[in-house]
């Protein structure tokens, strides 16, 4: 047994010459991956594929034989190539250790914080960030938490010296926590601890209304004295930013849609949407995408199907809604690396496997508004992709041999692999 | 005041009515009433099921001196003829806090700031929540207003107490005699002893913080009282003395819910005490267990109002279980009766006492017979209180506590006229009101009207007609006077004629009339004919028994209509993961019979078993979760740094939907561990997930004994502001263990020496560890502390059984292997707190490679239903073989839990706890199709689909019923979703018990 481990270790070491944690250098030489099964990220698969990328961009994706390999050739027969997985709505790099307050930068005080920008607190050198890469998660939307309007997110790739270099799209969207349709009794004050209708729901929406109309008014005159929160809302009305509405209930979603349309918000996305499947038709008609709640979660209600969270994404896909997965919740940062297995779980509960791949690649890129750069294996897009020994949605075969971000061959080492090697070596003596 | 009351209590004796005879009197002459009161010609219901027609009741000095048809009436009698009326014994409520102000707490979390660990009182028990010395009399103040309300509902006597604390002291038995003094109406100042699981509001002493802590505290209290009783204690303990003094009284336990009545009864059984159990009104859903307590129950009648489900979005909040409870709760008393469980009915939990009779009638409408209802209000409570001689019946020698009613007590149109308590009359409604209904010719100043009086005699209705025109009219009838008001023919004009007359025995009514212009004159209403009564048909309509939906086990969504039966099954052509030397066998048959695996091989013959084609499917032994917190009502007893005396077995919750969800993930056995709030936690419960069974049937037979220990940040309370409890560092944790084990060793030696010793449940548990009878599963993270605990164990010559979490196990895997401890870890959790900074997903692989028995656990209700995926991660992280990875969630946890002789592999002779998977069990794409425990199918993916449909249909039906109730104008409550707390190790407080 020990011998096997040593062999595995040697394999690892021989493949990864890059220094751990050090961001990879700019792509200098063209790379060709030959013979792999290419999962394009749009539902298609090319067996025996050839993928070529140069200067950080993909220049060819085709059946083997139809294009000539270029530069460094990686033989990947029997292996699988995927576009880098994308983790939307995450707090990667904003918190290092959950219980250590000093390492926590995810939530600002106040209610209306569109001017709060996650990107400047993003720690590109987080140990958690580097642990994403060995599982194929190569990009993420870094999102602040808390308040009614949490702030502004940005989209990053996960191999960078600093937040500036990491940015794929800065300030992509504003995150609104829709008022809850239900509230929980405060049992510690002697109230019934259950959930009841939120009596302040209408009042909370009207406060939001007020904020939005003031933001529009404030932005319509360049001469107005700057009000940072109002000013930060500008992108929602000129099409440059997306409004991400975090909302779960059927009623809340319908109200949020009416709200966004009333305020002429250009593009909106539902985040969470536990009950989105119940209003799938409306979502489709309004062309609204959903970043659906964590697949690996418990049903919200005792009476619900045990597999409700497993199949939510599928129900939306079936109804023609654009869906991607996200993983916010308990221990969301460390667990973001399990995103591929969440996609796999959706496939286990009825979704076609390639469509499941889309949930964390092409669909995510579309919803986040970065589909022109990333999300699928397509000519002209960033060469952010990886090679896996097998099916990357299954734990047993999600084994990365190479990964590239913008054409750069990144390290698959981490704090965790270092410790693994260190102690394996201790015991092999 | 206190002193006066106490001395009164001392004087209480046989002299009730004359208690003040010997008191000096300075405001007049001594008056003694020695007359008799006689009620005759009544239907006397002496006791449930027995009645005397034309009966006479003789009362003297507050008591009944004779009852019957031919009794001698003393000459000095005041005789009252109650012809046609009924007399019933008045009611007794054995569980109230009448006249006691409810103690209020200071609020706030008991964990905040510097929690109080010690007791506030001196000379009493070490725990402030044990207050058996409380005498309710000290805080009693007779409540006239409340008494009137209760009298109106038929109560004559109530038992009251201070509802505060776990041992609550003694209660008072009080007659609701508003005109009397305490000396007369206090029937007992030590009527019963009361208990509950709830802490006292008067103290902020932290322990116990959980239901299981309350249970353990009760047990220890009983151990201590017998130690104290035998004279072994060196110090004075007024609480234990009181407890001893109270032991011959009735013992009443307010459990508050069905499942808590079982928990209380179990404590009682251990100490040979049969509590009277105050239930929750939900007993009907597991009636066999209720019966098995052999207890008399006190039932609340707080039947829930229908949920307001008119808004479909809000309706979605209400679970099937809650909807059912609305529908089924009123059957509760009837179900107990049907199953022969004795019970009394109480006003407990009713927001308004004056809705009590209506609730009793509802219970009758839902199937309770009237005789049992009466007994539950009279003879049963009298028996509970040991007062059958003088309460609960109408008989010679008993208190003259009775009701005079218009008719049969629980009839819809019955009226309680009078409630006599201790021979004193309390009028509820005037009796002997003349019925003036009828049709009259009303003549005023030459004008004739048609006057029609109808309805109840005490509240009549009126219609006045002038020719064919009906006039607006109103009638008032009270205290022997009737007044009528009616309008002019022209309704547009505000002109009124007013009539007023005294009602006399004459059939006609004559009196004064005041005409619209103010003229005063006389009127005569000449009686023409009587009114016809039209009640009969209406009554029948009302009595219709409502539709009651079926109870399931448990009584929530996905419950079983009946418990699954053991089946003999032959799985044909499966890929079988044996976990034995045979490894994974392809195209193999497995036969299960009588709950056991009986054959594994090719082409087995069914021998009468049901054949399941498993071609292309995988058969494995069931998943075992070494570290779970589902199906429990409490997880952490955080009140002390050691809580070895508590056990999760006391708080297993068999009705948790997470059991079903775990089954759907292929899980068949779990260990519910205590949390990690303290270095020495509580004992475990090891369960088979037999969905639908009651708690004691979930726990393994001859269950191995385990206890949770914990190390690191949680036990030193690093992550919340608490700075007063030892230990605050890892250094202190070691010494805490040294201290406890040293003491346990001394305890065990003393016990084994045969000398007298004070039984201490905490020390007993720790001694079991020293003696190798109980195993430790220790929550652990960093290598230093892991190493430390192994060294402590070695010093005391035992071995740690399992390190759970053990995220830095890989750093000391060689030492672990040498010590012989297993590791039960997370697949890939880390970074949530400082001590898991070095947690790596390769941990399982490294420990496994070093020869440690490795399991992957969940500590999480969600992850536990995907443990196959978590095991599969060991293939990715560290290259563990698939067969070994599979053992991480089956055979290895079985070994760690010492249940591998029964479960954990597919081997002839082992329990038939197996799972049929649609695919390779470690594949992300697989689903559990059938989960079987001891040959019983507890989860079946096809039946699950049917259940979903059934749930929808049943909810729809119940929603329609609730909408109907709302439309009928019945009260509703807002739709709501019950709180469901998901526990993990760090959950500090148990569910709001």
C-alpha cells in the first residue's frame, strides 16, 4: 500500500514543477490538448478532440484530425477536458477562518450598501482559494453579504498575485436581499419560534422603492452632489450591471420581478430561488436567470420531497430557465470546491450529464455576464480549462492533471497537498 | 400573612364549617347556623353512570349527610324544590396554578456574560432548580375573579401549585368557595408533589441547560435522597428532607407533551414512582406507548384552531403534521378511553378557562362518551388526589360540591344554574325563570298587535306585528321584569312604544306602556298559544362526528400507515459489496429471511421469499454514521464541564423527518453523540433508523455503551464570550481529565469495597470507562490534544475507542495506531475555525494507511444522507481503494461502534440491514432504491413517489376542511411553520423545552 502512495506522490511531483501558490506566468507557447473528451460547457461533447490555445485564448476546438496541433502537445487520450468551473455568489477570499473575527471581511454594517465593493478585500493569496483549483473550480463571483443591499460583487479567476490581476469583470452586479415573506419568532423573547408571515414585508419593500427612485433621480443629473450609495446604483439602470436579488419564496420572486421591472432595472438574476421552480414560466418569459440554492441542502419543509434541493436545478432547466449553481450557506468557502459534485448530484436526480456541466460553466458565465470571455470551450474565449482523469462531476474521477487559467499552467498544489506530502513522507521513512 | 396562613393550616381539621368557633368575636353575637339544606325532586347523578330520579340531597355544615329517594328530612331544614333539574358532582382540576403568580425570569441568554454555575441558596440542594420544599401556600392568594370563571365552568375544587422548577414542591387543594375564608376552603396544604423538566425562573444557575440534563438531575436527586434518608450525609439539606417528607403524596409530573410523558415515566419506573402525567394533548398519535406507562394522565383540551389557509402562499407553511393535529387533537380523550388509559381533564394550556366546557363538548363530539367525560372531571381527579372519600361524588360524607343544571350535563342546551361548593350556593345563571314564550294579543289604547315571544326562557326573542307588517322590536327580560320596545308602522319615523311589566304567575302580561308621544298608559298581552319547539332536527345535524384522518407512524408526512413487516427477500443478480474477504461479487444473489442474511451465492432459490431483480444494481450493507445529531431533542448539556450523567437515550426523538431522509440516503444505523460543549460530554444513543417505531425500539438491543468527550476550542469556550468556566486552555483540559478519572477510580474502589457509597451517576459512567465497559468517542482537532488524551487514558490503563472529527489525525496516525484508537473524520471540512486550519481531505487516507480503523462521519443532517459521496472522496484524496472507501461508511463505523457482529457487511448470519442502489454505491449518480433494516423495508423509492402524491391529496383535503371551518366563522390562527432545529456538535442550547 505504501508503495502505491509513493508512486502517486511521485506522479504529482513530476507533473507540477510550478512553485506552490505562486501564480503561473503568462502563456508564452501555444498548447494543444489532444485526444480528450471535450465537454464544451454548452451541452455538447467532442470525443477525440483537439483544443489549442495561444496567448491565453482558445484558438481551436475541434475533432481530432481537423486541425494541426501547435506548440506543446499534451496527449490526453481517455481524459476529459472541461472549461474552468465557476462559483457564483461566493465569499472566497473575504473570510479566511470563519470563527476568527480578524479574518472576516464579508459584511459591512448598514442596510443600503451598493457602494461597498467586495473586490478590494479579496485575498488572492487565501489558502482556501488555492484549494478550489485541484477540483476544477477556477473562477468565482466574490460577493459581499448582509444588509438589504449588501454591495457590489466582482468576478475573479483564482490564480493571481493580487485582486487587480484576479479581476475578470469588476463590479459586475449589485446584491439585494429581498425582504423575507416570512419571519421567525424570537423564542428567546418568549415568542413562538416558528415561521409566520412577515408583517413588515410591505413596509420593507416600500423602503426599497424609496431607495431606488432616489437613486434614479440622483443619477439623472450629473451636477447633483455625489451620494455614494445612490451613485453606486447607476450601472443597474444603464445596463452595465446586473441586479442579483437573493430571494427564495414564490411570492418574493414574483414581487421582486415586478419591482425590478417597475424601476426599469436592465438585468436581474434570482439568487437562491428555492421555490423558483414554481414560477419557472414567469422567469422564462422575463428572461431571468437563477443561481439556485445549494444542491447539497435539506428540504425547507418537512413535507417536501427528500430530493427537492437535488432536483431544483433540473426542474428549472426543464422549464427552459437559465440556471447555474451557487453554494452560499454554512461553511460556503471551504465547500465551494464541491460545486462539481453538486452538479453531479443534480445529474443523479434526473438531469442530463452535459446539462449538469453547463450548470457550473456556460450557464454560470451567461448569468454573470461574462459569457463573451469564459464559460465554454470556444474559440476566442479565455483558455481557462482543465484536464481530468475522468468524469469531473464524480468524486472518484475528478482528478486533475493539468489546469490553465487564461492559458497559464497553474499550480494544483495547496496548503493541503503540502501537508499531505509532508506527512506521507514522514510515514514512508 | 404567611404566618397567619400557616397557622390556619395547622388548625385545619374536621371542623371546617366551624373553624372559627373558638375565635374571639368583638363585632356582634356568635351565630352558628346548624340548619340543614335539602334539595329535593332532582335527578341526582351521584357518580358517573349512576343516577337517582326524584332524589333528595341533604346538606349540613358543608357536607352531604344523606342522598336518596326516601331520606329523613330533619326538622330544621331549608327545603328547596328543584323539580326536573339535575344534580352532578362539581368538577376537580388537579393541575392548576390558581391563585399563584407565575414566577418571572430575568430573560436573556443564560450563557451570556459569566454564567452562574453554583447554587444561589444555602442549606438546600446543590441545584436551585430542585425546590421540593416549596409550599404553594407561601405564595397563594385566593383569586375571586378566576374562581368565578372556574365556578361557571363547573369546577368546585382545584389543586394548585407553584409552576416553577424541576422539583416544584407541594400543592394546595382549594375549594372554590368565594365567600369562605382559607380556614374553610383550604382542603389540603400538602395535596401533591409536583415536577417538570423546566428550570426555575427564580435562579440563573446554568445546569441543566437541556432536557437530558433535567432528566439526569432528577435521577441524581432520587439517588441523593435515599443516601440522605439513610443518614449518610454529613450536612443539612432542607430540599432533600422535604423530598423525603413528600414521598407519600401523589406525584404529579407536568411533562407537557406525549413524548415527554414517556421520558418522565421512565424516570419514575427507575425509582418505583408512578407519576400522574400531565400530557400534551397529542397522546393519541402513539397510544400504545401511552398505555404502557400505566399512568393516569391529566389532559389539556387546547385543541388548536384551524390554520388560516386562505392565502395559498401562507398555507404552504403549515405541515401535514400540524394540519393533522388540528383535525385529530379533539379525539385525544376518546382515544385514551378506547385504549383503557385513565385520565382527568384540566384547564391547563387553555387561554381562557371559560372555554373549558365547550372543549369538553368538542371532545364528546369527537367520540368521548359522556360518562367517561364526567369521571375525568370528578372521580378520576379525586382518585389521583387520594380524596375519593370526600370529593368527586354525591354521597354521604362528601363535600357538598355539586352543580344544578337544567338538563343532561354535556347536552348542547344544558344550563348550569348553580355551583354549590361546601354547601354554599354560587349562582351561575338564575334558576326558576318563568318561560314567557308564546303568542299573545297585545292591546294598547284600543290598538291590537300580534306579540310573538320565542327562544330560551332566560334570553327570549320577540316579534311584534301590526296586521301583516312586522315592526322593529326588542325584548329585555331580567330579574322578573320584562320590557319590550317596538317601532311605528312607518319605519322611517323614529317613534317607539315602550312596555314594561312584572312577570307574575298569570299567563297574561299586564303593565305600563309609554306611547311615542310620551303618554303613559297600560297594556295587556293576552296569552293565545304556546310556541312549537323546533330543535330536534337541528341537534342531530350538529352531532355528526367530523371526518378524522388516519394517524401514521410517526404522525407526519412520510409516516407509515402501519409499521413495515419483516419480509423474506431474494435479491437476484446484484453486484454485492460484501465488505468481507469475498470482496465485491458480480451477478450474485442474496437471500434475507427472518431479518437476517441467510445466503449469498449464485442462482439461489427463493424458498418462498419475494424475488427482486437486482440486475445492474448494487447491494450493500447499510451506511452507518458514527457521528450524527438527528432524531434528538437535545444535544448539549452545557451546564457543567462534565456531564457524564446525561444520556442521549433519554431524548431520542423518533418523529424526526431526518430519519426518513437518512434512509433515503441509504443510512441504517447512527450514533447520536452528545455535543462538544464540555470536555466530558454525555452518553450516546446508538440507533437503527426504524422509521415509525417509538424511541426505545430505535435504540440497539444490548446497545454498546458510549460517551462523548471533546477537546479544543469548544470546550475551552474560545469562540464566544465566556471566561469563567474551567478549563480555558488545552492545559486545563488535561488536568480536568486527570481530576475526574482520579475521582472515578476512588469512587469505583469504594463501591467495590462493599462500604456504603453515595450513588453518583456521573462517577458510575466514568468508572465504566475505567473498567472497559464504556467507550469514548472524542471530538478532537489538533495533534497535541489528541496525543494528550491517549496519554491520559494510558495512565488510567484504558484505551480511547474513537477520535471523532480527528482532523489532525494524520499528524499522529502512527501513535493512534499504536494506541489502538479509531478515527472517524469528515471527508473535507476545514477552515471554519482556527483549529481546523490544518485539516486536510487526505486525513482519512493517511490514517487508513497507518492501520487506523477509519470512518467518515457527518455531524450534519444534510451530509449524513450523502455519506456514500463523502466516502468516495477518499478515492480522490489519497487514492484509497473503492472497497476500502466503502468500508469507511459501513464496516469501519460498525467496528468502531462495536456492532460489527450484527451489521456492517453482507455476511450470512448478520442482520439484514441492506441497501439496494441504482448504481455503483460510490458513484455520484447512484440513488438508494430500497433501504432495509432487519428485513423490513423502511425506504422504497417507488413508495416514496406514492407517498408524495398521498401527502398532496391529504393536505388538500385538510385545507378544504380548514377553509370550511373559517367560512363557518370559527376562530383561526395564522399559518405558521414549526421551528425545526438542526443540531451539530456546537449547538449550544437544546430546543426550547
